[in-house]
C-alpha cells in the first residue's frame, strides 16, 4: 500500500468502502452506486489523476453488472480499482465525462458491448462493431457460436479428418 | 509611326466611351485594333525615322530598328492574345470600360518605348505605359490597391534614376538620341562617368523587369492585379525593362565603352555587376516561387527569375548569350502570358487563387490544362518547346566563358523552374476534384483560343526556331556582336553553339518516334479497365476507387495533396530574410521622418513658430555664407 | 539511313543489356544479403508478366503521361553515343544539354502522368523526386560544365575523341569524376537516394497507381534511363572506347553503383539535399577552379 | 482443363515465374513472411517479390483470422488488384475459422467471400510450408488451373450475396474518414 | 487706370459693408470688372502710375511691367473663379474684396512701405478667411506668425529707408547699399516674406489654414502665394540684385523635402494637399534662387501649373471632405470631379501628357546645363515621394469599395470649372508656349533692374 493509496483509503473512510488489497501497489474499493462519483472526484483531487480504464463485468447469475474504474497516481505509482454493482435488467449509470474527457470513449464501448446507458454522455454511436444488429455481444446471455454458425457459414468436412490423421500416423490401421 | 501612336492614344479615350455603352463591343474593337497593329508592325520598313517635334531644343524622333520590331512583335502577340481573352473575361470585372481604355494606352506606351530614338521620347512613352498600367492594377481585389502604390513607387524610383542618367548624358554630350550617345560614350575618357550613366539608365530596366533589389512589387502587383492584366504585366510590361537593360548594355556598346574594365573572361565590370544582380534574382525568384501557395504570386516570382535569365543572357554580351537572352524574352513572354491566362480562366470559373483550395480541374477544364502544360514545358526549358533553345544558348555562353558560379545558379534556376511550374500543375489541375467545384465548366472558346494560339507559336518556334532567330540575328548584327560561326544555320537545320550544335527538327522527330513506339507498345497489350476519378461526384455514397490502403474515403478533398507541396525543401529555408520587409521598413522610415518633421515644425503652438522664426534669423546671421 | 539503324541498335542494346544488368544487380544484392537471389533474366519475366496483365487506367492524362515518359526515354536513349564516334547515331545533335533536358521530358511526363492518377502517394513521391532532382543535378551540371569548359566542346562524341588523346577524365579530373559518380547514384534512384520510390513510406511513390502494362512500360523507361545515365558517365569520364569496351565499362560502373547502394539505408529529403549541396557541390566548384587554373593531370 | 492458346500458355508460364505479393498482414501470419524473404529461405529466387500497392500485386496473402471489418477492406483491396490475381489463405483461420470458429466477429470460411487458390494448413505455417505453397501455386498457374479471378468474375453475384449476407454491406462510412 | 484695380474692390467692399444683402453680387461684379481692367491694361504694360502727383522718391508709385502684369492677371482670374462659388464664399465676400484689393496693391506697388501695408492687410484678411468653419486656433496661429512676419518686413523697410533715404524700390535698387546693412535687410526681408511664401521653418501655419476650411485654400494657396512668390522675385532679383539667394536656395531645398515628407505622413486629404503646396513653393523658390533668366521663367511656369493644379485639387478636395465622412471610392459617384482630380495630380507629379511634365523636364534640363547636380536629385526624390502619396490618394478615392452611402448631388459648376482647368493643363503640355512666353517676359522684367529704374525715374520726370 503506497502512502498515496493509504491516504486515499483514509479519505474515503466516510464512504464506508469495502477495501481489499490485491497486491502491494493495487487495492480494490467497492462502493455503492450513489457514492462512486463523489469518491472518484475525491480520488482525482488527491492525485489519482489518470483514469486508465472503465470496464464492466457481467454477473448474470445475481443479475448485476459490475462497473470498475481503474485509477493511477503517477507520483508514486499507486493503482486503485473503484467498483460498483448496478442492476442488470435496466442498466443505467452517470457519466464521468466531465472529470475525465477520455471517459466518453470508454462509456461508448461499454454501451456497445454491454448496453449500459450513461446519462450525460449522449454520443452513444457504435465504436468498434460495424452494422451490429444483435444484442450487445459481451453479455453472458449472448451465444457467439450460434451467431457465428448462422452468420458465417463454414466448411462441412465429408471425411473425418482426425481419423485420417490417426491412420496417417499409424495409430489405428484403416 | 507617330500618327499610329497618337491615333492609338486618342482612340483609347474614344474606346472608353464606346465600352461605356457596351464593353463587349469595346473589347472586340480592341482586339481588331491589336491584330491590325501586328499586321502594321510587319509592314513598316526597317530604318524609317519620324521626328515628333522639338522639346527644349532637342528633336524627339522615333526610329524603327530590328530591336524595336522584335520587341514590338513580342509584346503585341501577348497584348492581342489578352485582348481576345478579355472579350469574354471582362464580364467578371467591375470596370470593363476603363480596362479597355487603359490596355490600349499600355499598348501605345510600350510601342512608343520600342520605337523611341532618343531618351526623352522613350521616357515619355515609358511614363504613359506606367501610368496606364498603374491605373489598371487597382481594379483587382482588396490587396491590389496597395499593389498599385508599390508598383508606382518602384517604377518611379527606376524611371527617375533613368531620367537623372539621361540628363547627365545630355549635360555632357548635349544630345539625347541614342546612336549619338553610343558614339560619344565609346570614346569618352572618364570611366566613372560612363559607369554611373550606364547603371543609372539600367536602373529603369532593373525596376521594371523585377531584378533583385527592386523585385518586390512583382509579387503584389502580379498576384493581385486583375487576372488577364497580370498576363500583360508579366508577359509584356516586364519586357520594357528588358528592353532598357538591353539598351544600357548593347545599344551603348558596353564592350567598347568599358574596354579597359574587362573583369573576367571578356565581361566588363558593370556588365558583371548586372549579371550578379540577374543571378541574385534567379535565386530569389526560384526559391520564393517554390514556396508560394497563391498560384499568381508563384508565377510572379518566376517572372523575377526569368527576368534574371534575360539579364544574365544579355549581360554576357557574348554573341550566343546575347541571342539566348533576347530569345528568352520571346519565350518567357509567351509562356508567362499563357500561364496567367490559364490561371485567369481557373479563377474565372472557381473564384479562388489558392492552390490549396483547388484540385483535379483537368476533368472539367481539359483545354486550359493542355495550354498550361505546354506553357510550363516552354517556361521550364524542355526541348520540344522554344523555351529550351534560349536556355540552351545561355548555358553555352556561360560555360564557354567559364563563369561557373553564374552557370551553377542558372542550372539551379532551370531545375527550380521544374519544381515551381509543377506545383500548380499537380495542385490545381491534377489530383482529386473537390466537391464544391463539381459543376465547373470549361471556359468559353474565345478564352482558350488565344492560349492555344500562343502555345502553338511557341511550339513551332521550338521545332523550327529559324523564323524567330532571324530578327534576333540581324538585331545582334546591328549591335556589332559578331560570332565566329553561324549560330542559326537554317540550311542544315542546325542551331550552333560554341561547344556543339543540335538539330531541333531531329530532336522533335526523335521524340515523336519515341512517342509512337510507346503508343504501339501501349496498344499491343490488354486494354485497361477505366477507373473513374469522378465516381464520388457522380453517384452518392461511392468511395474513391483508387488505392486508399484499404480505407473507404468519400470526400475527394481529403485525398488530394496540394498544400505545402515541397515541405521537405521549404523547411530548409523557412526563416529566410525577406527583402520585401526591408523595403517596407525603408518606406516606413520616410513615413516616420515625415511624422517627426510634422511633429516638430508644423503642428505645435504659435510660440513654437515664433521660436523657429527667431532661430532662422539667428542661424542665417550666424552662418552668413 | 545508317543513323536510324544505329539508333535502333542503341535501343535494342539498351533494352536487353540493361534489363539483364538489373537482374544481375538483384543477384548481387541477394548475394550480399547471403541469399541466392533471382536468376539474371528475372526482370525480363517481370516486365513481360506486367505487360500481360489487365491493367487499370486512371484517365487519359495517366496514359498520356506514361507514353510521354517512355517516348522521352526512347528519344534520349537513341541519341547517346555508345563508346566511339562510329557508334554515334546523330553526330551533330548529341549535345550534352540537349540530352539532359530531353531526358527531363521523360521525367516530366512520368511526373504528370503519375500525379494525374489522382493518388496522393504519387503526388508526394513526385514532389520528393523533383526535390531530389534539384539535389543531385546541381553538382552534376557544375562538373559537366567544367568538363565542357576544359575541352571547349559539349558534344559527347567529340569529348570521347579528346579523352582518347589525353587520357580518361577519371584521371584528368578525379574530383569531378567522384562527384559525377555520386550524382549518378542519385540519378539512378538507387538505395540511398530512392526517397521518391520508398515502398515502405509512400507505397512505392509515383508507381502507386501503376498496374499491368503501365508498370511494364515504366520499367522499360527505367531501363532506358539507366542506359542514358550510366552511358553518359562512361562516355564522359571513362573515355568510351569501342562498343565492347563501352559495355564492359558500363558493367563495371553499374556493379560498383549496385554494391554501394545495397548496403546503405535511405536518406530523408533534407538529409539528401544537405548532403548533395554540401560536400559534392563544394568539390564540384573546387574541380571547376582546378580546371580554370589548368591544374588538371 | 480448357485448352489455352499458345500465347496464354507463355503468359501463364511467365506469370508463374514472377509473382508479386501484396502482403495483407491481417492476423498472426504476418510474422512468417520476413523469414521467407530473407537469407535462409529467400522466396525471391522463385521470383516472388513484395509489392506495396494492390495495383501492382498478383498474389494476395491473407495471413490470419479475418473479422468483419477487415474482410470489408480485404474485399475492397482485392477488387483493386489487376486481373490474373491469386489469393493464398494462410492458416486454419481462413480455412474453417480456426480457433476463432465460434467468435461473433470473425468469419469462418474465406473462399465463401473471395476466391482462394491455395490454402496452407497450420496454425501459421512455417516458411517451408509457405514456399511449398508458392511452388504449388506456380504449378497450378502453369497448368492454368489457378483461375480464382475468373471464378470471381463469372459468379460475381454469388460472391456479392455471400458478402452481403455476412457483412451487411461492403462499403461503410466510418467517422474517422469523413 | 491701374489704380482702379485697387480702388474699385475697396469701394465695392464699403458698399457691401453698408448693404449686407448685396455683398455677393458686388463681389462678382468687382472681380469681373477687375479682370476686364487687367485685360485692357495689356497694351500699356510698361507704365508707372504716381499716386496723388507725388514724385516717386517721395510719393507712392504703382509699377506695371511684364512681371507685375502677369501676377495681377493670375490673381484676378483666381479671385474671379473663386467668386463664382456662391455657397463656398458665403458671407465672406467683403473680406474677399478687401483681399483682392490688397493682392493687387501688394503686387503693383513700387514702394516698400506701401507693400508692407498691403502685406499686413493680406495677413489680416487671410486670418479672417482662415477662421471659416470654426478654424479659430489655426487662424490664431496664422495671425501670430503673420504679424511677426509683418513686423520683420517693417524693420527691413526701415533699415532700407535709413540706408537709401527713400522707400522707393527703384531707388533702393539704384543706390548701392553698404555691405553690412544689405545683410540685415535681406535676412529680415527673407524672413518677413518667407512666412507668406511658405519657406521651410516658417510655414507651420500652412497646414492649419489650408487644411482648415473650404474657402481659404482656394484663395490663399493660389492667388496669395503667387503674389508672395512674385514679391520674393521682385525684391531679391530686381531690388537687391540677387544678394542672399544661396540662403534662399538652401532653405528652399529643405522646404521641398520637408513638405513632401510631411505630406507623405498625412492622413487627411486637405492637409496632404497643403503640404504638397509647400513643397511646390519650395521648388519655385529654389528655381528663383538660381537667378538665371531661363530658370526664373521656368520657376513661374511651374508656379502657374501648380496654381492651376492646386485650384482644381482644392476645389475637388474641399467638396469631398465636407460632403462625405469616408472618402473610399467616392469618385465612382463623381466621375468628372475624379478625372479632373487625377489629371491635376498627375500634372503635379510630372507625368507626360500633363503640364507638370513640361515644367519639371525643362527645369531638369536647365539645371544640368548649369551642371548643378544637387537640385535635380532633390527634385526627383521629392517627385517620388509626391508620386507615392498622390497615387495612394487617387487609388483610395477611385478604387476602394464605397463605404459612405450618402447620396450628394453632383456639383455641376464646380465639375465644369475643374474639368476645364484640367483640360487647360493638358493644353499647356501640348503647347507650353502659351504660358512660357509671358513667364520669360516676367523673368526678363525681374532680372534687369535697370529698365525698372528707368521706367520709374522716367515717369517721375514726365508725371502721370
């Protein structure tokens, strides 16, 4: 725990976070939805100026998405993962565009792959996928192989290639 | 001859009122007069003299020499072409009537200059030409007002130095007529007087043909004058300067006058100074032309460079160099006129002069493109066109005289001319057509016919140069520069230089056979599939179909390279000292002195006046010459 | 009529001799890189393969440009004297400046055609090629003017005769020969100076839009231009000699150029210009000074 | 095999000896090419040389998995290549989807969209396999069997349908090139 | 008959003072009558009129020889032309009449003290004129400087009186004045007249007065300055036989350069023209100070061209300045005014086809004949500067885009007069002798003081 991270934890005491230490330079702080934005603001002010990434984890069984904000503090290399859980059925969250302008691309990506709405960030055009009409693909309930089978036809092998290879290697005589 | 000039002047005023009624009729009449003049120029027998009258006891006379014929013919070619061009072009101008009037005045002035026998007539017609051209320039856009003032001042500086020199000659020899002056100068003892006089006379040439110290007006004047007129400006008015330079070097036989000042391989010192100025203007013209983005200013700088070539050619006073310099007057006049007319038609259609905003106009204006292409081949001095012959002669002379630095600068200028003529070609005509010029049409025939005619003349003179070399030869004979061998040998089609000759017809045939062989090879092999560069304009939503490294590009402007065309080269001389700023600082200095005088002497309180009154009395008393 | 036959001979030799030389050059570069390298006739195959494909044409100016390029190159190659006055097709037209500027017709035609193809790659390539031309042409012409000044003639076959009497120019003015060789490498567009055709940076520069037969025709044009450039160098600095000796010297100069070019990385534009207008130009003027003062060997 | 005129046979034998390769390094196969070019394996001795633009290239090497976005660019470049053009598919990803067979964005079978003349099996074939493929392709060209480009021209509609079916549409706008 | 030139305007002035409403018609009649008288006087040119029968050494005499006749002719024509413009004259007609009388008197008088008196009247009326359009401060400045100059002039006259014993010019030139005294006299006269003749350090007032309103430049720049420069010639050439001319030459050269440079700096049109008239006066003075017959005649030829050109320029300029706020492209609305303005400015510069060319070229010719290389250099340098600002103004007035939309009715009378004078300028170029002959006569008259003395003394014997 570098001293900037420990300082951060003290400061966030009032938000009663659930802190777990991943390794000596990385801690994860889980907060409830309403406290995340203010926590991020506080962290930014005390030196965690670099928002490296916003990712999302799809806990399909307890019907929740987990939003993770990865922050870096470049004075002494401290790294904090601020995470929160939002409801999965109609996923909605507030944008951090004003804090970090780069966030709008992360949010666009999350919207594209998980379908989470971000109020305040109206530019929700598709970023990576071109002409995508299916469900957001990263969701667990989306079955890629079915999509691939139906969208991208593949080759039907008349012969059983693996048996051929075995014969070739002489394991089985045929 | 004099009646011709006076008739022209009077008719120019009459034409003003005709064009007031309908400028189209006025410009057609102009064009007809021009062609009549060309016919007239051929019929006047050489050597006729006409005295105009007495001025301060000296007779003013016109004479018709070979030099006069050659220069008048070249300028009339350019002016008549521009007059025909202006018939349709003037409807995009605000003052067509004044344009018609002044262009006739410019013709009268220039013809008068070429016919003048003595310095005062030359000065009178020179001022008429300057006055009328000075009143046409401000008809252009916003910046052209300032350009007119700068143009007027610069040519005034040159002209008044010329006048001062003329009167110095008069005070010593009592005559103005050039032949006598030449004789007196030849056997005048004091060299300092001769050098001073010749350089003062040359000052007018330097100012007018845009040689090094006084070349800055070319950029503004050509860049901003009304487009068709900058063709006359650079094609023809600059040649007045070359004519005076020729006078100061050839009519006053500099070889005889400065026989004792032979500086280097037969070139006298003042000539060498002029050649140095010419070389400097070649460098400046080429370097600045390469980095210009406004196409007219680019060609303005090329006129500076080519003016330098003419001066270097004439300055060497070597039979080949002289002939090359004078032939370059013809080549540059035609080439510059056609290029400016081409740009005028581009601006006529697209209303913008910046290369960075244009592109791909070949699809819409092919004929203008062809005219421009052949003109730049001639300007850059490439064989099939006549531009090459004059440059070839100048190189021969420079190499024979062993002037290696000037030769190196001349080579730099000629290769530099490849660069700067290619920039508008690639930036404006070739490449992708921007979306907003989708429906640009070709200019009407009355505008591209003059261009093609001039280009055809230059082309024919390139292949069979002897008709144009003949008048230059007898002009050279007039000035008594006799070569040891026959330069233009028409019988066996040879153009001879000191160190070798070449046969323009064979070179042209070779090129044509090469072209035919290539065409045969071209047709032998499979037919190509047409790639239509205008696809993004025709059907909406079709990307450009040339190799775009895999990206779908729908806006052609994105895929056209014309801004900072020679970035690599321009970076090398970005922070260059600008001579123009220096001259502006000089003008500013006079302005500040005026302010100081105004502040000290003219504005303050009455008590200051009494103080100055008392001071004058005291000083006069104290000094009491 | 013998002039026409000689010209045709010129072209035939230029075509077969130089293209096989190019193949040999690729073999040499391969050998330097310790790999086997293509057979010597590989370039012939490449050219005929290119000619046999179904190409794309980007408009009439694109075709006209390629034709003008090849036409100019053929015209220039036809004039070059091969080694001795007997083998000069047009004795009274083989003036040095005529050859240099007729050669410019070819390059201008190619430049115009390629930019006419509408691709910015070719525009950038052409602008680099022209800047490079500005670079290598200056020292070259200064050295050439000093050669012409010394022998008081600029017709190539007379220069060859003069060299027969008082020795090859290589020995008479060694500095000039070195400078001319450096600019020769620039002219050929070999490795250190192939800024214009840089495949990695600008997708083979002007040739970006060339497909099928246009590529073939331009390769032929490139062969002729190599013949012109190296032929000029051999005639002016190595005394030319009979046709056989001319070809041998041609090979020697070509191999030397290939050796140098296969080990050097590519210059940037300013580096190339600074290089050319630095030492070579200085040496060229020095050589001119020596010629003026008559200090030649 | 349909018989070919004498001129076509010569042309085909020429084409086989000088193949110019457009190196469209999409997936992980790109790394295999440098060793084939350089000293140890030296493909240039077979007349194969790398070319920068599709206009000049004869062969197009698809060296890895192709997701939908890249496939659109591949098709667009393929159409820019001059005729008699051949395609070599590297690795199992082009044959039948490879390890990405079930991904929502990569295609499984390349010759469903553009005609492929030679496939090289292997999850990135080694340079020897590549050289073997080149020689095999040369053989096919000499025998006149490598007519992928003819097939593309003849049943152009079929290919277009497959492309539309899988990619939605070939020409797309993206915000970065407006 | 000569004295009527002075007396009549004074009488009309008093009549006008009594009957305010008649003042303008009286002015017109007086100027017309004066012009008629001058034309009638043409035949009896070398004549002297003795006032009140007092013989010259004691009484005042008016001398009418070629020089003074020409000056009077020009002055009266100018006043006649000015009188035509009713709205510019306004309520200043009485002042103008008095000024006309003063100018005639100043030119004709052969008596030094009398010329001082007329000079004072001139300055006074000049001040009143200058105060038109609330130009009080400049008028005040002119008043101070004018009166100072007047006092210098008076001192000089007193000194001459002490030396010569009489105030008559002929006597002054006849009796050789002692070496020391001549110095003081000439310097005081130089300064006294210098102010009126716009010599360099003394011409501070010019830009204020000329540039101040629309009437004073028309009169002052032309008639009054012509009279002053004529008087310079009369005094320094005839009376003092060309004594202090090299001082005048140096001061004149400085005036040219200073005038031109100051004009270059100016933004306001009227002020630029004022400074240009200073420069032209400088050229004339430099030419006079050459004191050769050819040069003096060319000086007055140049002065005539300048007077005509200035008259046209000021006519047009005053109309424009007081009718338009912004002068860009104004000539597009007044084409005729514009052409007149351009022709006269081109004539000032010396372009061929216009009068200025003749005078400047001939002057250059003469100077080179007498191998004086300084003055031509200064003249040409000044012409370049002059060309700059005149071309700048012409381009601004003709070609700039119009910004001031106010519609003003074209001034018919003003346009006709200015175009006539412009055409006269071109006429002078074609036939310079119409002006050159009289000016050569002027030069002859000024230079040989003996014939002047004989006229005066002869008349003193023969009476009337």
